[in-house]
């Protein structure tokens, strides 16, 4: 079976160990290394409160070459003041020491509970352990994926393979994310490796575009976290002539990268805390692109819509209500709404539709809710998931 | 026992009957009459999709004298196109006929499911029945309150009595509302009666101010409905010299009205769908009043905060995260957060606090979460409630 983990791209070594942040004994420290140095790019949360590792990572990703990514789970190192910042720096220093690299070429991310200081000695000891276990096979990649999980119940991994001018290229990725997911962000923590040779500028451009139509379009509970980070590293080990312009080779790469990110997004939506199904909201006929985006998000975020989806109830009144409530331009008498292919509301009036059939559509994961605002020509979309009693249980019981 | 219903103010007669909109057989049609004619004012939803009765009521409330309010529950008459508009007009006409009044002097509201046509014959037959049962006692007021309920489990009523220049004045109110409640609106359906003599302008002014710091500050699920309406009617039966300027007599009235609205708000928060406790979010140190309002709402609306409150968990990281995510100006290093009187976060750093004590504070209804953004001098607040598994059950099972 082909390697479907983060190590599927040539030039990357990975490890995942238990260092002691998680009391459960599960893997909680992930290390990825690119011994030859990788071209890197990243996107981050736009939350105004950012965790210490985000501040550090923003700086380090500017390095021309990046040699490693280190991620701990179980503790977000967010809202931890100067002590948290010192810990994040100490982690980068430790990784750099183990790998003989410059600390500025080490990327860092954390995920887990907010407001607690990291047990830094445990983490640095874990880094020594992880550095010894760095390998390039399936097992190592799988351990890496497990070590970044928090409330995720499943590993999220995606790989695409394609050829560029006769050279085999791979894009491999892993992500964690189950709650605190809102659009307009880099989303949760995503690490992508590729062996393509490409300039930093184009890599950054491709990442931003891919995330914009995938990870950034997912809302689970409408808020982006303090730690959202998506990193991509390109080792160049595929041996292709470097991609230096937005040529067809670039577009092929960008398309595959978008597919990888879309794949991860689907996996995240389906593993969202308590979720049983995901859906897509498409808004048409908006006066502006921003209105379309806002309305799609408002519908996908609305608890009453999420509950209706959970109950497989074609309660389109809540959909229309959410669109009307979010402040976008719309003409009530020109509005329409479809659940899958079934028109439930047309030109401001309810239609007669088969409620059982509509309920069946909603009970399927991946169904689409389409709203036409009747106000213009712009369209946008958003991915959402249902709200279940389990979401409440998970988040009322997840104690600090 | 003193009458604590909507008929506590002199000059009003009420009734509540079952006309057949609700299949359960519960009361579903409420009628309030002021035979001498009342000065009236109202505030409405700012949702861009408004129900037919809202459109009609906005017009009719401009009449110099209002003689009745008619409300049906079980059907919102929203998103019902021109047929819905015809039905709303037919209802006003029917009430006017029964009471020998001008249809334009009849106010109207509906609440319940969106997108279904009203069984208009049942409603008009119910109006005849209700008109015959109009009385001014406690029982009639109580029937009125019951007849406007939907998923409410309790009647919401509030009365204040005071004197103005030696004349006894009463303000009496009833409201319904348990879900689809978001700030910046008139909120759900509220009917207030008073026997004070006051000008229409001052009555409208007092209502807007009172609702602004009470009903409009409550968020249950962040969205205002298509039908939110708050109506006040002043019969003048107290016999006071009419209040015509913002004098001390006006201020006494305005204060009592605010108390009545605050009382209803508390009752609504505590009866919110699935809620077990309510809380207040206070935002201090905001750069603008709008920022303070936005941040308070973002925190009160955030599902992860609502779940933490449900679990009595002092998970302040989610509070800070919500404030950071909503786009307001803030200085992370100057931010603080308190749960009750317990400081959990100070100048961007976690404090050592007694988690058990903080959990106890959260488990009390009416506790306050205070966030200082460290960005200015503005303050605002918002009322919220917890999110429970029951909210999901109620809203996943409430089938169309």
C-alpha cells in the first residue's frame, strides 16, 4: 500500500512521541524534518489574540530555508504572556540543537487548552526522543499525524501524486481540527509537505489560494482559534526544474494542492465535535462577493439551521431567517431556496414540495443548501456541519 | 393577590382562546382591547426578512389611537408572500369589525413556524370567540399570556406600580420568547400596557430606551427572528395630567418601564430553549461603544463559552478567544478577564485562581463575566444563557 502520510513527499522525516503534555499517555509531540532545507510558506489565524508559537512561526517562516516543524498537542501555549513566549523560543532552540539548524529555520505550532504554561522540560525531553525517532516511512508519518490530534477522533491525512515534466511529484498533508473552527483563517493546524521545487513566492501564493477555497470555508462553531496555522514545506527532492512563474506546471501543482486542502476540509467537517453530517451552503444572487460570503457563513453558523440538519428537517424558514438577519442586501420577493435539487421557496413564497424527499436529502452528508438573495450576481459558499447533543457534552465536559 | 397580568393597567381588556392553529389544543389566539383608544408605540426586528404582520403593524402603529392588539401563536405568517399579507389584513379587518374600530387602529403580531399559510378561517372564527371573552381581570390577562407562547415553558409577565402626582399608575407586560433571540431588535413578542397619560413621542422614546438596555441585550442563539415586535399601549386611564416633556414624571415612568423590560428579559433568558442558567457579559476598556457591544455579544454567542457555562467550567481561554475573533480593537498584553469577582487573566497572563470557587460562581444563574480589552474607555454588556443538549433536542425534533 502506498504511503498516505506526510512522509509521502520525498525529503521529509517525521516522528510522533508522547512527552507528557497529555495526561492520557497519547502521542503529544510531533516533529517533521527536511534535512536538505525546504522552501516554506504559511497562513495563520486572524484572531487578534494569537498564541506564542504563532508569533514565533510568523517570524521564522520568513527564513529562506526551513528545516523542521515542531508541534505539541494538549496545550495551546496561548494567553500565556512572556513565559509562554520564552517556552516557544526554547522549543525552537531545542529542535535546532538536535538537528544542527538555525533556530530561526524551525517552525512551531501548539494546540490544546488555552491559558496554561507548557511543561517545558517534558517538551524538550520529548524533542530529544522525537529527533532520535525521525524516519521517512508510513509509520513515522502516521505517528506525526496522531501526535497533533486533540479532540479529533480520526487522523486527517491526504496525498496527491502527479507528474510535472516527467518528474513524479507528491503533495502530502495532515491536519487536526474538530472545534473552534471558523472561516477567514488558516484553520486549525495543517502541515503540508511536497517535493516539488518551487519559489517561496509561488508556494505562498498557491497555499493562500488553496486554503481560501477549502479550509477557510469551513465553519464548525464560527470562531477561529488563537493557534490556527497552515504550513507548507517544499523540499525540491522531486528534481523538477524549479517552478518560478505562474505557468501550466504551477497551475497543475496549485490544483493538486487545492484538492489536498479540500480533502482535509471534508475530513475535518465529518470529524467535527459531535457532528454526524456536513453540508455546503451556496449563496447566489448577492450584491457583492462579501455579501455572498457573509450570508453563506451566517446560514452555516446558525444553531437553528445546524439543529434542523441534525434532525434531517427541511426547515427552510430558519435558513431564510439567518440570511435576513446577517445584514446583507436582499430582495425578499426575489429570494429562493433549494435543498439539494428541491426548490422549497421561490420568489418570496413557499412551494409545495415533498417534505420526506427533502428530509432524505438533508440526511445525506455533503448535501447542498442553495439560497438566491435576488440582489445581484455574486456567489460564494461555506461548509458547515450539524449541531448535536454530543457537541454540548464534549464541550461542557472538556474541563480546564 | 394583586393582578400581575397585562390587565393590571386600567383600561385594558384581554382574552386568550384556542382557534386551531396549534394542533395541541393549547391557546393560540390572544386579543387585547383598549375601548377608549390607546396611545401606542412599537419597535420591530431589523431582520431584512419580515413577516406580513410586522409590515402591517409598522403601518398601523402610526395611528394616533390604537384599539386592539391581536396575536396568534403556532404560525409566524413569515415568508408567505402576498397570500400571507392578505391574511394579516383580513385578521385586522375582523378584529376591527368585532370592536367597531378602524382596521388601521388594530396592531397585529404572529409567532411560530415560518413559511406556512395561516388557517385563516379558524383564526377569524377565533377572533369572534375571543372578542366575546374580553375581560379585565387576572384570568383574562393570564389567558392572553398563555395564548402567545410557543416553545416557552413558562408565562412571562411583569408589573410595576408607582404614583405620579398622586395618581396610581401601572405598567404591565407579557412576552414570549425562547429561541431565535439575538440583540439589535425589538425581541420576540412583547406587549406592554400602561394607564399613564403620555404623548406618543415620549412613549416611543421610553420604549426604545428601555428595550435598548434589556430585551435588545439578550442573545439566545444570535439571530433575530422575522417576527420580533414589542408594542406598548397607554390608555391614559390613570387620570394623570398628560406627560408631555422629559420631566421628572417622565423619568419615573421610563425607569419603571426599563425595570419591566429587564424583568421580562431575565424571564426569557431563564426559559430559553434548553437553558439552565443565564449570565451577563460585561466588556470594559473598549475603543468604542460599538466595539464593546460587539465583543460582549461575541462572547455571549460563542457556543464554546455557552457549553463551558453549562458545564460550570471556568474555561476563560474560550472567552478571550471569542473576544479576539470578533474583530474589535484590543491589546492582548493589557487584557484582563474576571469570572464574578475572581480575576482569571490579568495583563495578558493567566493568574493562579481557585478553579473550584470559579466553577461555583459559574454554576449560579446571573453571574457576570467581565473582559477588559485594554483599548479604551467604553463599556457595554450582553445577557446570554448556556447551551445544553436539550437545546439541540428541542430544535432537532421541532419538525416542519
